[in-house]
C-alpha cells in the first residue's frame, strides 16, 4: 500500500508531484516481486486519476478516496470508469455553470464530443 506522510498530504489529498517521485523511485526488474509491480501500478493509476481522469482545480493533488478502489488490482478493469469520469465531468460543469464562466461552453463541447466517441467506440465483451 502507498504510504502517506503528513508532509505530503493535506487532509485527504495527495500531492501528484510526490506520487511521481515515488513512482520514479520504484525500479522494476525481472527479479521484482508481484507486490512491487502492483505498488507501482497503483501509484501510476493514482497519477492518472489526478492528472487526467479526476483533475481538481489546483491541478497538483489527487484525492486519496480513490485508493481503496485499487486494493484488488485484478478488479480494476471491471469497474465502470467511463460513467464515473462522465459523472465527475458533469459535476464540474454544474460548478462552472454556477460561477458563470466561459469555460462552461468548453465543457459542453467536450461532453458532446465524448458522447459522440461513446457512440462510435464500443466496449469489448467481458471475459
């Protein structure tokens, strides 16, 4: 499990720069254990969450509430990540709409394009 020190964590947020340093410090080789590979994968996924899937307004932290979802790394692929990301996007659009900013227009265009992509790309069958 990724350890969380008080110096790099503010309440329930983890610094992305710290996660990137931690990720870079894990060197995998042919002799690496399965546990070490899983730790590196979890760290990488948390970086993806903070940078791309669930970015926050600060842009430099990720909420550690996603960490329990990575507990069983074999189940990660069966979660409905697309719907969760779209829900997060919708929530962000609502917050921006309340602030009456021009980024709301960009969010609407992005959401429309995501819907078009969803109609074109189909999800592979589950195994």
